[in-house]
C-alpha cells in the first residue's frame, strides 16, 4: 500500500484522548459530511534554528502548488473557485439568507475537495442555490473585481456548477466506459483511453528490459498538437504549470541553503528534476530521499500519487513537511531493543518461537505543513517512493503521523461515542485517559514485533492457510500486541505508567470487535475485511472461552445492548491461549483449523445487533470525513538575519483558504 488512508471511521471508533483539552476547540468548522480540525506541532519550538528555518522554507514550497492540484482535478476548477471567492470577498448584500449560506457552503466544499468534485466519491457537488441567485449576486459587484479573463469565463463557470451533465465525475472507473473521455480530471485532453494506452505502451516497449524504468507519463498532461499527434506537456520550469513550479523551486533553493548533507544534495536533485522535468532525475531524487534516514526534518514535494488518473499514470501534486517525533520513536526503539525478551516469554509453544528475533523500530513523525493533495484531507501515514524497482533496490520509507491522529482523536472527544456505547464510567474514564496511548502501543507491538515473531515447523513453507492467511496473520499480530500490552514488563520498561493503560485498550478492543465496528458494514453484508475479521475472531473466541467465568458479558440496559469486560487479567490469559493456538496453526500450516476458526467466529453478523449498532452510531451525527487546518509560520528577523521562526494556530478555515488563494495563486485560470 502506498498511502495509509485516514480511516476517519476507525479513528472515531478508537476515539479518546490522553491530554487535557486546550482552550481552543479542535474542530474549527463543519459543513455537509466534513469536519475541519486544527492540528498542533509539538516539538517545533524546541527545534534548532536552522531546522525551524528549513521547515519554514519547505512549508512555503508546500503551499505554492495548490493551484496545480485544482487544475489537475478539473480544467474549470480555478475559474469556479476564483469566481466564488471574488463574490465571497466583495458581496455587500445580506449574508444571512439561505441562498447565501448555501453558496458559502458550496465554496467551503470546493476548497476542501480542491475542486468541484467530492474528494472521496469523486461525484460533482450539487449546489443548493440557483444560477439566478449567483448571477444576481455577481451583478452587485463591480466588474473590475472579477477582471476580464474571469468575466469572459462566466458562462463556462455556470455550466460547470449548475449543469449536471457537465463534468459529472472526476474519476470514472466503470469497466467498459472510455475512462478518459468520461472522467473530468485534466490529465488528458481530447485523448481517448485507447490512444493513451497505445502511446504509453509504445514508450514502455522502447524501454523494454530496462531494470530501472522511469514512471512514464507521471509528470505531464497528454494532449494532441495541431497535427493531431499525441504530445506530453511536461510539468516543469518552462513547461505546463511553470509559474507555480518556479515558486516551489525558489523556496526549495532557500531550503537547500540551510539544509545539511545529505539533505542538501537531495533537495538539489529535486530542484534539478523540477527544472528539467526528466523522470530519470526524479528517480535519482527518490533514491537519495529514501536513503536519507538521518535528517530530522523531512518532506514530500512533487507529483507523487496516481489515484486521480483512471489509468494510474499521472500523479497529482502534493506536499508534506515533517520532523521526527523523538518521544514516539524512542518508544518503538525500546520495544525493538527488547524484542528477544518478548519472543522468549511469548505464550506460544517453545518450538514455534524464533531463536533470534530482530525488532523493527517504526518511525513516527510530526507534520508541520500539509499541501496539495494532502490538504486539507490527509493520509495518516506515508510509504514512499512508489517506483517498484526503487523499493526493491533501496527500500521505502514508512512513517506514521502522530500529531494528525492525535488531533483526530481530540476532535472525536466529546462526540458522544463513548457515552453511547461504553456502559461503565470507570471504563470511560480509563479510555479518556489512556485510550490513545493504548492504541499507539498496541500498534507498535503489532507492527514492530507481532508480524515478525514466531517460526514455522520444518517442512512448512507458508501460504498453506490460503484465503484465511491474511486474517489469521493479523490475528496473530494483534494477539501478540494485546497479550504484551497487559504485561508488567511494559510498566518495568517505562512504556506505561500502570496496567490501567492495558485495561483501557482491552475494553476498547472488545467493544469495537464485538460491536461498534459493525457500523462500517452495509446492512445485509457480513464481515469481509481481514482486520475487521481478525478483531471479531479474537473477541468472539475469548467471549466463548471465558463464558464460564463471565470474563466478557453482554448487558442490556434501557433496551440497549452493551458489551463489558469483567475480568481483564483472565482476558489477558485468554489472549495468550489464543495466541498459542493461532501460532500453532500458522507454524503447522493447519488450513482446516484456521478455516474453521475464521468461519465460526469472524464472518457472520447478527442482523439485529447490526441494525442496533448502526442506528445508535449514525444517530450521533458524526461527520464521516475530516480534514485539517494548517498552522502558520512567521520568520523573526533582526538586522536582516533570521533569529527565530514563530508558529501560530489559526482557527478560521475560510480565512486560511482565502489567504492561500490570495498569496499562493500563481497560475492562469486556464492552463
Ligand atoms: Zn498487521
């Protein structure tokens, strides 16, 4: 997987927090199915001055490509946005009418989605105000506020907003359709799918056998010239999107001037690629970037992900500036250093323990700026680069973004979820206090140790569990994490203050696995996804095994069902027993036993419980999508020298968007 998507839903499921609320609200705006959350950048103030300055320059570079993404998403996005922003800035009429509110909401949605199509479903937004209203509002504003270029595009803008047949979907993936002619993105112009496929097949054929193939077509629009021949308009200095790219390069040069090696050379190679547009240079840059594991400040800036192109070739522009979260990295380092102890004390049969185990220490980062296709909606992890041959030869960087998940958790705090689904006050308190730490540690144990633990019996090759393999593998890693989360060793290593952290994690896990994760499943469907199956498998198995001792109990109060854990210590012992059995199944390649477990415990959904969970969950009115407001940075200069960089946390979504449009719009309306 290239990107770790922001699973807004699961974040809500696990929502809780570990620190006191600041005085500012975390959710700064909400409209339609979206909430906008601010995030904080802990640790920024403590960075050395050169690193703060580096963050500042990279953050500026991250803001300069915003218009590129708008134009990539649809060729009318910039004229539509500019028209509405001009109205938003200059309209002096009544701003309290339903029509105005609808217009304002539409503009907020366009900002959020970087265009007129929903960022997730790709469908065009349906305006809740009329063309007549928009035109009447425009009429009250002096023409020169719009300018000649925008006035000339008025008709096109209205068609784009109000005609359902125009640009209906950004990304059409329906098999059988011409995916290019039916998609409204701007990666291909008057080019059919067959023509584009032939064009790139020929390019690949000419390069056949090259073990280091470039990502053909990644950084260009494919069009026809006057003679009808297919040509690429490359996104580079002097090419398409040049005015924005020149600005990006300008800030990268400043970043380069304060960066230390090896990062200095890495930035230089990115600048060279932006100047020449040569994809070979992009590969050079990626190799340098992936090999640099020492620089504290790191960043992504470029044409990276190809999800927006129906052919999966053209990349949208995105940016992200970050630095290492040293406290979280220390946590995974401690776990990793003790990997052998965990393996030796694991409840699995001694012959299935690994004799020599090596922990992986996961990298955790703090994001300082989001841009392009990472703003406002952002992934919570990064796994790059994308070129397969580079991943094979040089590996990839995989990181999780802690301050974003933290902000998401904080925003979910008080959304009524825990009050609705957690019966006992002491469970709620523990979850509020330790839920985030429990989640983080469980993930660390799962990723750093769980998957890498254990060994196969002689003669077992792996792969015997077939279609049940991934569910059982996730089950194994989850159990490893759950078992050790409740081990006194965690306290001894200083990873948790007390076992209350584990009990918070256990209560949440059981609640989610037996109940609340069902909200994500459509009515009438069973559990399909491997991680959801593994959670259900663990919970239902432990419920049944612990029944005699009432370890886990269903309670009905006021006609509502609740699931509670009565005995955390016994539950931990059950996790250990189950890990023993799941490891045996994997080590021996026991397909039948694995299949029987999954089919018995992990798949079938009780339709009554399912309906109840969905009703109670959706009754809370929690927006399913979230995005983030960026912090703002300011250089502090004395006698012409930078002496500090200040950070501030604005809370006005519309103001940030209007500010970006004013200060970071470098492209013409049509490109
Ligand atoms: Zn896993």
